[in-house]
C-alpha cells in the first residue's frame, strides 16, 4: 500500500465518510498570522483573569483595559530565548565566554528573518525574507551571569547569519558551561539564595534547570582550603523517566554533592535534623510544584486551547500537600520557596495562605525584592474571586456524545422496551454517568440534560473594566462565582475546597501575602510566574503537626476521588508494610546513608555482595506490564563496596589510606534495603569514581572521567603532571603516539603497564573547580588514548584557551 495510501475514514456515529473540504489557495495563510502563537485568544481564560484583579496597578478602567491588551499581546507572542553561564565556571573562562558572546550578539545588528508558516504558505503567498534590526543581548540584572536575547529559539535556529552563535551555544551547553533556561525559571534559586555548605532539597526537580542552578552554588568550595563541596543537593521527582532526564542534566556539572531520588513529593520521608530531632534537616527547600502552566503560553500554545479553571482546582490539593511536606522537611531557621509557572491565585496565594494558616506562626513570608535589582515583580494578591465551571472539557464532550442521533435512537428503543415490560438492556443503563465526577447522579434521560457550549474562541471584548461588566462576561464563559465555601455545590466541594477562598481581614494582616512575587509576561518580556519565600522561625507545634497530617491525609484522599473527572491521579509511593514508620520519619542513623559515609549495617555477607556488585555492572532489564523493557538502574540499593574489590584498586593506583575515604564509595547490589532507601528509590548519588574495564588489565576497574578530580588528588601512582603543550596534545579523540609528546612524558608513560592513568595540568592540581584532569589509557603499543567524550574535550579546550589568554 505504501506511504501515499489514505484510509477513507468514516464517522463513527453517522457511518458516513468524512469528506475534507479542499482549501482555497487564494485565501491560504490569511486566517492566521504566523508571527503570533494563536489567531484568537481564549474567552474563558481572559474573562477569568480580568475578574481576578490582576491589573490592580491601574487606577481607571481605561488604564486597566490598556494594560489588559498589553498583557494579552505579550501572552500571544513568542518567548525570547535566555541562558546563563554557570556560577561554578572559572572566572577566567567566564570572561572569555562573555567576550565571545559580545562578539556574536553584543551589538545591534541587522538580520534576514525567514518567513514562517511552512513551504506551502511561503510558495502560495510568495513570501520573501525580511530585514530586521535586533537588539543586543541584555544582562538579566537579578540573575548572575544570565542573558536574555530579543529573538525566540526558532528564529535563532532558522537564521543563517546566527548559525555561528547557535553552534557556540550548543557547544558550551554540552560542555556544561552554559544552561539554556527561561528567565523566570531562574528566579526561585536566586530567591532561595542557598549558601555553599547548605543541605538543599528540590522536591519536584525534573527536568533539572533549577536544580543545576542550585548545584552550581553548592558545588563551590565553602572555604579556600576545601578539596570538595561541603553541602549537598537532594533532587527528587515523582516520575521515573523524568528522574533519568534529571540525571542527564546534572551530569554536565560532575559534582559529588548531588543525590537524585524517585518518590512522590507528598510522601518524601521526614529526615530529622540532628540539632532538633522533631524537625526536618534541610536548610533550603524548593517546591516548584506541578501546575496548570498558563504562564507558559508563550512557549506552549496548547494552553490557549485547553485552558480550564478546573485544572487549577484539581491541582490545588496536590500543590498544598507538597508545600505542607516541604514545611515539615525545612529546619528551623531555614527557607522554603514555593513557586509555579501559573498566574492563578488558586494555585498560588491560596496555597501559601493555607500553609501559613496551618503552621500557626511557625512560618512567615519574606520579601526579597529589594535584594534583586531590576526585578519587576508585582505584589501578591490579598483577595481574589473563586470562579469555576461545574464541568470539565471531557465531561462537556461526553454529554455532547450522549446526545447524537445514534444514542438518542438507542435510548428511545430502551424506553419502548421498558414500557413493554422487557429488560434486555444491561444494568449499566440504570445509572447514568455523573457528569460532575463527584458521585453518582440520579438516573434521567440524557436528552433532557442541557448542553453547554463554551465560547472558547470568541473574542473577549468587555464594554468596560468595571466589576459588573467583567462578572457578566465571566458568566457568559460558564464561570460561576462562589463568595464562601457554603455556596459551593456539594458535588464540587472536593474540588473547590475551603482553602481555595481568600483569607479573612484578620488573616490578611497576619499573613502579609503582599510579600509574594507575581511576574506578568508584559512587565519584563518573559513568561508568567509566581514565587513565595517562607522562613521557618520556630518548631512546628504538636497541634500544627496534627493539622498538617490531617490536611495531607484529606488532600490525598480527595485527589484520588477527583481523578475520575479527568484531573491527574496521585500515585502514592509504595512503602514496605513490614516496617511501619510513623509519618515516614527517618532517624539520624538512617540519615547517614545520604552522606554515604557509613554503611556497616547495610550488608550481612561481603562475599554475596561482592558477587552482586560485579554482576550489576552489566545492564539488566525488567519487563513492565506493557511488555516494554526498562533498565533496572535505580531499583537496586546502594551498598558499600566490598574490600576484595577495593584493595587491588588501592594498591594499583596508590590511593593514600590516610586521606582516601573508601566509605564514601558505594555500589549497586541486590538485597534487603536499609534506612532511607526502603522508602524512596535512589536513582543516583554523586559521580562515578571507577568504572569496569572492557579490556584485560591488572585490575577490573579504571578511573572514571566523571569523578577523576576527586579521586586523583589521593593517588600516588599512575599520575603524571604535564606542561601546557603536552596537556593540549592529550585532548584528542584518536590514538596518540608517544612520540608526539615531550621526552619526559613519553618516558613516564612507557614505564606504566597497560591500563588507565591520570594526567593533569601543572599548577591546577589542587583546584577541583577548573577540573584540569584527564583520564588516559596506556595501550599495548607505543601509544595512549584519551578516555573523554568529545563534548567534554571541547569544554576542556575552551578552558585551556582561557588559561592561555590569562598568561
């Protein structure tokens, strides 16, 4: 049949073929502006935000309307690209990168912008490239070493004159020096402001741009004499696949100060603080929770089509549950940052207000606007309107299906049979579907139910911006307003919860919700975002803990019920029922597994573990219910590496017993889980120190390039210092003859037996941030190989060029 075969699909209800009307070539491309993300807006979305007082900055209705139009224009336009240079990048290399960036996009320039819309549109309308002046890249003042361009990512990729800059950006990103990240996404780590020796938890970390921003700070030495990071970042995500994406993102930093876990953030174990056994142990906690994402409409146009107020209400319980758990995990004196990429107060201020209400004074909001120059962030809302439909898009669609000709005929037939005393229709006809999704409705003919058609694509044009007119428009969009919780229909009370309503006048004066930060798209030409910073000023009282626990249990139950209406279900992490622990708490001894410094109780038989570690160097796969095979990495626990593996390595590489702490090195193995790993899945911890050889050698393991800068300082054998010329010669992907090097290095290399060894640039052996260490392989012949990937080699060459520039 081939690729050109087309199936004549039939309508499943009418039985007639679907006939596609041919497009009019003369009008092709006129219906949609290709330079705008959407041709029309979303009536319901615009009506919702117009009623929320999002434009309180304006005094008159005319000014409100002008600002609403600016907001709408910005929401429909493409998002400018932005990126940042890593905080842990060496100062000399950073200056070189900034100079290269200045050469590429540091000045105003004219480019040819290719027409958008596809080849057919370009051909039919005879479109030509247009000349356009672009502004230079500008620094983001509130984020160190960050830049925002005046072009979107698609234009950068499609424009030939910007191809050198695009290639530079890709090379520096792969090398780990640059991270492409949306401007507002950089805000939560800056607001959280961790110190280098802090223990940081990112509860919903994937895909990892904010986590990498935190890790770059923690990876820096806390003191000038430190040879490794003093702090740690625990990065958690509920989705297994996204957790592996997170590992890939963090691998570019090559830091041992990271611990990646896979666990539903609501059920993350409470790791107790040593200073205060009743509280959490984390100095900083980031809750960048799942949200409806309407602030991302500039890069995700699907928001305009699918936006529904029920999405926010469906996620409110999940967001509140994660925030409550984050408050418990924060130590006294620590900070909790709550953020979303939504502009909806149901997902933002209402969650923060409920956390403050439940904490009973243990938490307080902190305003850091004065510490972030150049940030245009509006104050948080102290009051808002609770507006909601009663039915989701899926429920409305199902109702419409129930009223087509085929279903009407079936219902008529059933009624006739019922009147004749026959009962041939299955029992499912006796109870109709509950379109509200919150319980079973009374049986009634579906044709009698009214069909609601929401004018999503209609243009929102209020006659004025006064409250009466805006509420009239909201009602036209199918939005109902509830002034208090008692007005909410019974079947809606598990969605529109009591915590969704604004605080009382007394609570407003106590909570100071104005300290929250709202970033609107038209203020800084960014996406929409919300950030709130809370400080834990005192231990949470026993009564507040009970309130927290009751709220979480209630929220988790309600979420599972709401799942029938189309909102995401919460998948609780399975805990071992044979080891019950109250509130998933972990004591101080179990906490030590995070630091991987002690593990004497983790194994019972070293010989069995040794065999298991060797066996799990290979990649095993398990088949899931769908029949697909997935790697088992992360499903087996970390355990201490047995002595019969480490002793040969210590002798071969000359690892100093007085400085080299082998207790910090762990391996994967089967067996019973212990402590923290019993309650969460540990995806990865730190960096690889050794990897198994694929060639015969005196030892089974070679040094890994990922962790060489933490292993090599303890080596007394198979380590060679090089001058700059020899070090540059090593940075090649092919086999390198020893005659290409200086006589001193060639003789030192010939004295080594076949296997891995390490070279370093003289003068930088004590600086783990610059990472001038390279793993080499001594071949059988008179040659060596560099065991480094091409992306890492390109990054190393950039660092070498910066050193040459400094000299």
